[in-house]
C-alpha cells in the first residue's frame, strides 16, 4: 500500500507519523511518503492534503503538476483526505476570501467552505465532537474553515454548534480540523479503510 502526503507546506511530518501508526494498528504494511513533485501520487492508493496555508498550497500544487494527479486519483475512485487547508482545496465552492486570494480549488467535493471561519490564530480551540462511525473525538481547530453547505451526495460526519466540520463524498474525506495533531489514529484508520 502506498499513501502520499502532499508535502509542499503545512503539517506534513505529523500526517506521515500518524498514518504509519494507523497502518501499524491495522496490521498493514505500506509506504507513506511526503510528495513535492509529480509521479508518486499517480501510483499511490490514497493521498492526504494537510493543513497549512491554503493559498500557498494551492499555488504550489498547481505549479508543480500535483493538482492534476490528485484530481485523476480521486476520479479513479481512490481515497483523498483534506484536513483544514486541504478541505478548502477539495471544495467546489469557496467564500469571498478564497476568491480574493486567488486560491485555485480542486473542485472535487460538492461543498461550500468559509475560510478562517473562526478568526485568527488566537481563536484556535479544541472541542469534543461526535464523529459518525468513530464516536467521541477530541478535535483541534487552528484558523479553521467551516463547511457552510453540502450537496446531495455528501454525508455529514461531524458538526459543532457553528456548523459542519467533517464530510465524506464517496472516496473523498474532508475535515475542518487537524486529526494529525491528536495522537488519536482512529480518523486515519477510517481513511485507510476507504482504500
């Protein structure tokens, strides 16, 4: 099994480490590799787009041809997970901030996202959520987006008072929070089970 972590910016090493732990917990051997150039994603079984700065990640993946590989992988039915900034990039619809920053979206998930929905870095927070299929989960939100609306084929997996924070559409998993920072491997195990 090969799992690619988009490695251009953001929480790359944290995702690599927690995916390795999740694979070990599931008794599966595999290669987990941060990717900055074309090639590895197209031969992978799944890909994760981490949190970071969505505008920067967007520019780099489109410039380096990684975006096209992610789109092709997703269209082939292989799992793609986006966390925080990665969620924004998976969306078909962005808010005014996305437009003003010229953030080019992958347009894979039928969702409407609001960038920095909770404010700046100092408004970051942790809270318990009920994650469908997993149960109670401690979620970390850092300059997080929010999913304001979903299309018909999108399954809502978790909410907080402000709105939707986790969704799945077929082989696509989008999270407004950072599961790679918790040490809890259950969401990564859930993602691996989608392969």
